[in-house]
C-alpha cells in the first residue's frame, strides 16, 4: 500500500509517500480502506517531533480518517466488510489501509460523505469535551472562542449556539470572520486590528466572559484569563502560538511561554474561576465516553444542527502541501485529504 511517511522530523517536505506493508487487523480491530483523512495540528506537531509519545521516524502520522471496512479482526462484532465508517487512532491514518480498534470506529449515517466523516470525530469531540464536559456551558453564557474559523472553532460555534451561548469569535482576517459569522457567532473580532480584551470589556460593561476556549496560548492566554467573570471557566487545549509556517519557532516559543502569567492557586478560590486543560490524544482509552459522545453528536448531525465545515480538499499525493497549508493558518474550516 501507499502511505505518507515522516522520514525525519522537520518541515512538511519530510513527509513522503512511499510503499509500506499493508497491516493485518489484530483481534478487536477492523482494517479500513481509507477514503478521506482529516488533518489536525497534532499531525504537524508529530511531524516536527514536538508531540507527546511520537515514535521515532520513519512512521505514519495521522489520527482521523474515513473509509470502508476491508476486513474484520477476531472478536469484532457489530461491523462487517463493506460498511462505511469513520475512525480515530493515535497514529497511522495517513495510509491507504489503516487498522483501528473497533471501539474507536463509528458507522456513518447514510447522508454523511466520506469527506465530512473525516472532518467529524476529532473536531467535534474536541469542541464537545471542552465546552460541555469541562466547561458545562449553558444558555445565556458568554463564550470567548479563539481560532474561530478553524475546524474546531466552527464546530465549537455550532455547539455553543445549540446550547444557547453568546459567542465572541476571534480570527485573523475578515474572510475568516465571515466563516465564523455564517456558523452563528454573535460578535466578530479581528485580533490583528482590534484588542479583543478591550472590545469585550466595553461590550459587556466590564463583565467579561463565562467561558474561554483557547487553542493558542501564550499572550492570548494572559489577556483571556483576565476576562473571566466570577464562576468563569478557562479551557486550554493547544499552544498554536509557538508554531510558525513550517516549524516550531524557538524564539517565539520562549517569548510566548514567558508571557503566560503565574497562577497562584488560592487566587482561583478568591476570584471564583477555574482553569482546565486537555489533550484528546491522551483520552483514547476513554472508549465508552468517546463512543457515546460521538453517537450524541451524530444525532445532532442528522438533525442538521452540526455540519462539518470543509475549507480545503487535497489529493493524497499532495498531503505534504496540505499540511503546509494547515500550518500556514490560512485555512478556514477543516483541511481534508481525499484518496
């Protein structure tokens, strides 16, 4: 089979399409013939060797895919050859054939395309886990959402509006803010031309926000942390501030890390605020939670409450270019690679 291989840690060009042995499903696994792959920042960090538990090169990256079941491993029940499925796994999604534990595989609704399925699991699990499981967002609350035009950002807007929240969306251009507006964001802030902290303070008469969903970190975290109202919840799930267009920028990383405020635990008590963080990569063992959450969101998909926003599609042969585009932060919605 053909697979996109990280030949060494580095910029997008180290990702090469090579011949690789076709895997055999272990007990409890299904072998999927891949139709589409969802790209995530985790893939780029893995390629650069900056992600936890990344294997040494050569290896196949990728955590999200869709396709048809080619073979069923021993002990697997409820799936059969030829079924259309989506799946998540820790690595190895960038290939024509991928083995995935059946517990991390979802059957697709008839009206969901392979491209939508590849853009669905990680994106919506991330948004749901941050907004619902951790932040417990409820109707009437104010949400500050960074990177609002990205895959997780657009998913978070859809979920937040479904739960009745008021969304303050930040992005780097008017085009991206248009994407956030179409998904239902109430307030649009171009962080390159406006200070989102001042805008929100003015707009809310000093109240601030109830929830912050932040994948950027660094100086953005410093300003957002100060915006939390009493009983506010800050959810941090990424640190995109340290990445450049091709690799981690060491000088920028040091500067952004140094800008994070020191948080004295007793101050959380006196200010009645909370800080939490997560990495979906390390929640893969929570199979029942992830499965039930995906099923709940698939019901919302079928009701047309949720719809993945796909901003760009690339053929498999251009997967390195697709990663470079994702990392450039010029993308809006999800970047999908089609086989």
